[in-house]
């Protein structure tokens, strides 16, 4: 309230009581003032009533909530249902304008302010998670697949890219990303992963020993423990490089993934490797190096990755080792920030590229995903996101039934993969869908029909 109000109130009741109330009101308003000034996550989480007060105060800045407003245009934020109005705190203008989803709306100063704050808090959260190289973030009102399509279209709209149609996609058995490429009117080129042969396993050591002896060198040190059973999958960098060279100037972008379902392999780092693969991630650093050498855009599907410190480190490592991180990174809001489905955060070390994504969105948009993220982050406060990676394997004759058994026992989020499934998406038929390869080896004594069941990495 204005100072004049408290001055007038002091004429009606005891001045010292009014002064105390004014002091408390000023203290309650301080978090909102600090938020607008710093544009950072709060050090301590806000109370629900403080968040509601911020929303109501911002709603009062929108023209549809002016007491004497007469809206005669087509975009006047008319809401006839009181229930719907209360759900949105009277914030009905949405975000953006027809030419830019990040633009300020003249009729909606409050809604525009909340959208700007949400973008800033999203960027601060990504940096806190370890992605300090990001310079801008934008909360989009669409989930991962559609957001990836918008990113690819923004890359294609850059000068010199209009004729480029091919997108190299490091295969993961999830439909959204692949369909996003198709929706953008581009041609996906699938690069399947390669099997982990067991880096540092005894056979590899024997070959190294033979090579050393042939050169008259000293024997190598004892081998490290085997990295796995050869049943996990890694980015096939030689195949990706061969495709890049073969397709040449037709390649618009490469799409990789930081976190995925099994059988993607947790990583190993050896003395001769230039990057580290872990948490079932693509080798983002090595792919970034290939893209940088050929001036090809690199878009990363980081749908699950913000909550996982290792996935965030994967992106930062690319920046440190290659001098270039990636062009655009897409994060799901529901998976990483635990809000309702419907939003994604697009981030980049290149603020201009994020701005191009915003300008590419057609029309205004719902403010709900942006405001949900804002409310969540104001309550969360400044603390690292938990790394909740989980992994499980089993063999069962009735693997598809096992998923329903878990669900009926209130265990959700697991993924049971039955062998032999073929999934058709657009022009492609993926054999062994869910395993990322048609067949995978299993532990000795397990039947070939055994199937993997795994919770989403970091979910």
C-alpha cells in the first residue's frame, strides 16, 4: 500500500500500531522486490501465500483486471467462468505476441513480467545444475518433441541453411524426438548405437600386449576390470562421422541425447579417450567436435537431464574440451521440475539463437507452463537437484505382464521391453524397439527371450 494510506490510517488508529503494520507489509514485499532486481532463484523458498500475492499483484497490472477497463478488441482476455478465472489468478492474456513468444504485451504488463521472470529463473536453475555455459533460456508452452521441432526450424531459418534437409539422429527408442524431426519437414538419418565390447577387458589387454611386444616396448600395466558384459550401447562415432562426410552440405544438424533408457551404457573414461560417456548418454563432447569441424548444428535432447548432475556435466565437458558446447538444448519441465506436462525449456550458449526460437513460435501462447515453472522454482529455493538415477534388469517369461503387475502395485515409471517388437514411425521401421538394437546379448544362463526392464535414467 502507498505511504499516504498508512499516514491516513494513523489518523484513525494508534500511529505506533500502523507503523508496525507498515513495517511488516514492507518486509513481506521484500522478496518480490529482490526477485525482480536479481532475477535469480531465492535463497530460501517462498511461502505459498507470498507466491499467490505475487500472482495477484501481477494480475492487477493486466488490462483485463482494470476496474474501469472497457475491452472492445479481439484480444481482451475475456474469461466467463469464475472457476477458470480463479485457477489462473485472472492472468488470461497468455505470453508473447504474434511475432515473438518472448515479446512484452502492451495490455499485459503483469503477465509479461511473470514470463520474463520464469525465463530468468529457468536459466538460473540450469546454471545451478552445472550448465554455466548457457546464456539464455526460454520456457516454451509445448513439450519436448514439439520444442525440438521449433529448434530445428530455427536452425534451418538461419542464413545458408534453407537447402539443408538431413538431420542425423543418434537413435534412442523414444518417438517424440524422431517425430519432432519429421514435423519440422526434415529428413531423419538414423545412426544406430554400437555395442560396448568391454573397454579394458582381458581380450583387449592381450591385443595391446601383443602390439607392445612387437614394438619392443615394455609390457603394459595390468588390465582394469571389465567395463561390462557387452550388452550395453554407446554412440557409434565412426558411423556418425562417416554419415556426416557422405552427406556433406545436406546435413542441417545432429541430434543427440544426454539421458535415456537402458541399454544405454554408463560411461568409462580411459587414458586415450577424449570424452566420457555416462548415465546412458550420447558422447556429446565427441559429437560436438565432429559438428564444429563441419559447421553443423548440434541440438541436444536433454529431456531428463537437468535433475542429474552427470548429464549436466556431459554438456559442460563438451564446452571445456571442444571450445563449443552445443547450439540448442531442450529440457522437459515436467520431468525435471515436477510440474504438470506441457512445457519445455530451450537453452543455449548463444542468446541470439534462443531469441530466434522465440520469434519462430507462431502467435501467442498459454502462460500456464511458464507460470507453473515460476511457482515451482520460487518454492524450491537454491539447492542442487537430486541425482536419482536408477537401473534394474530382470528376465521373465511374461515380460509384458510384469509391467502391469508393477503398475497395479503403485510402481509407475518403469519400462518393460518385450523382445521382437517393430515400431514404425514415419518412413522408418525400428526393429527391437525399446532396446535400440534388434538383439542384445544376456548373461550366461539367461534365455534369449529375456527382456530388460529399467526405470528412466534420472527420472
